[in-house]
């Protein structure tokens, strides 16, 4: 019985250590992300400074670029949609032309039949 109690105690200790390790890993990831973000901003600041652009103005430019990219994506989506619609309308126009040709052909046949019938009765 004493051995079983020690095993259970050790299992509890291991579980607590694993939980603590998990928490520390999570904290480390958060710190690394924060460091990367700060490093990214510092890197941007240095790039802007080398070009003689204040950080605020550079950030404003980046926001404008982001907005322009989003607008470009929306326009590309609209263009793709219009191309699909154009294709659909082209197919519809072809179908309408075929229907018109078929109707014209039927009209001509009926005209011949009517002409033939009226000649037979005159």
C-alpha cells in the first residue's frame, strides 16, 4: 500500500510539473511574440529613418498601402465576377441567336407550306 501511495503522489507531482511547463511555454510564446512585434516596429522605424521619413508618416503610408491592397482585391473580385457574367451573357446571346435562327427556319417552312396550300386551292 505504501508503494501505491508514493506512485500516486509522484503522478500528482508530475501532473503539476507538466501543467507548470505548459504555462511557462505559453508565457514564453507571448514574450517572443511581444519581442517580435517590438522588433518589427523598431525595424520599421529604422527603415523609415534611413529614408528620412518620420515613424508616424511611415505608419500612415503603410495603412494607406494596406487600404489600397484591400481595394485592389475588391476590384479584382469585381472584375472576376464581371468576366463570369460576361461569359454567361455571351452564352445566352448565342442561345438567343440559335433560337432566332430556328424560328426563322420554321417560319420559312410554314410560309412554303401555306404558299403550297394556297396554290393548290387557287
